[in-house]
C-alpha cells in the first residue's frame, strides 16, 4: 500500500515533464537544444528527484557523471528524440497493450526510490516473474547508483536459468 501511495504522490507532483514531453515535445526540445544550461537544469533535476539521494544529488553522482549524461544529450542534439518518445507513447493506440502476458522468465529488482513500484500481484499478471527482490537502496538510476548490487541481482536471476 505504501508503494501505491508513493506512486500517487509521484503522479500528482512529479509528472509535469511527462505532460509537456507528451504533448509539446518540439517546443521543449528546441529550448533544450538551444541552451546547455537549460538542458543541464532539466536533466540534473531528474537525477536529484528520481535518485536515492535525499535531495543532495552529489551524494550519489559526481559532477563528471552528471556532466557526461548532459553531454550525451547536448553533443548529438538528442533532446528532441528523447522528448518525442513520450509523445509517441501518449498517442499510441494501445499502450501498454492489454491482455498480453510475457511468458519469458522475468526478474524484478525493486529499488526503494524508483518512481513507480508495482505490487507483485500486478507484475505476476503480466509477466512470468521468477525473481522479485526488494533492493536496499537506489532509485530510477540504479545502474549508476548501485551498480554492484544491480549486477549481483542480474547474475542471481540468470544463475538458475543456465
């Protein structure tokens, strides 16, 4: 229940980016492509809000890591394509598809500060969940925040499938 309450709070307070990217991606992307400071602010704000950093983004990420991420958008000018994904998803006929169940063995690593954490019963309906692990720390950027824990969890998932 706590996870669903957190999800509701996220939906209420933190989805403005989804709405603008889903409805006006071109306007936003031109602004982000035109301003390195604007792009950095847009991206670093997500790292601060979506990670397990308690509001101190540099507790989890170095300035070099943050700048590298910003540069991966700035240099190739990919703000447009990254924003456009939200538009396409919002305007897709059926997203996500209904009535589909993925039978491929699935592992779920649930990081405590991830944006939305589905209840296990919901995941079981859509996926063949073979492993469900609540991780001790980490958020949306778990591969950067907790790389060792994530790798260990992936290995543990695949070990019995070999």
